[in-house]
């Protein structure tokens, strides 16, 4: 597979599916962010409102996430991108606007914060999943993709 004229080796990624009830998603996310070693993480959701809401809730738990989505002015998206790329935050919450054409060397964890294979934040198309997953494990490094799915 080719993305941005760079060969992506999806074999450098470990894919994990976590069966989790919707009511426990946030607690599990916080547990992962607190206990799983990672350099930088991108948490993908499908709706702009969910990006902002998840960002607010994570800030209340003393995480320092950045948020990127289509309703932000371009200048704010670029500013957040630069801060993330320069390691000013380890956590980025985004819609698929950030799923393609972004190469950040330190990202080694991607989380699809969904609850169902058919709806919400899990990507509906295999191509979208591959583009999201390919944000981790770039530049010859290993990466992990965690997918929250409903039992």
C-alpha cells in the first residue's frame, strides 16, 4: 500500500480489539493512557462534537490533549498540528481530517474510540481503518492500534 509516496508496512503494527461496554469506554481509555507506554497517541472519533467532548473530559482528568476537526479554523488546526508534531502534547483527538497525509514520527499508538463495528467511531470502511492505523508505526518503528468494540 502507498500513502503519500511512502510505503506503509502494516505488519509493523499490532492490532488489538477490546470488547468494552459503552459505559466503560472512558475509564478504559484513561487506564490505557495512564498505563500503556507510548510516545504519542491519536484517538480517532467520527464526529466533531465527540472530539470536543472527549477533549474536555480528558482535560478534567489532567491529561493535555489537543483536538483537531473540520470546524476549527485552518490556522488553529495548523497550530495544533505543529504543537503535536513538536511533542507539545502526547495526545491528539481527531476526526478523519487527520487520518491521511500526516506523518509524525513519534506516534506509536492509535485508538479507534468506537463501540461498534457498524456505527460510531470505528471506521465504516476498511480503507479508512488502514489510513487511521497507518498513522502509527511509521519511519520503520513499531506501532499499536487499539480498537474499542461493543461485545
